[in-house]
C-alpha cells in the first residue's frame, strides 16, 4: 500500500484520478521493489476468499 498519493477529483462526476506524473512515480516506486528498506508503517488487514 502506498499512502498519501496525490489525487484529483472531478468536479462534475466526483471520480478521483491521478496525474500522468504521479502514475509514472508510482510505477518507478513499484519497479524498484520499494528500495530503501523500511516502510513508514504497517497494517494488518483481513483477507477474504471469493
């Protein structure tokens, strides 16, 4: 999970979306395997079977 991703909200329909630059940065973070080691936080979340 990546927290605090900058997103925008459409004033007409309320849909949220991210800029191309943000999408590229998320790809970069994902492709480097979250380099830098330690995460900022951890969560425990339930997992349900379909």
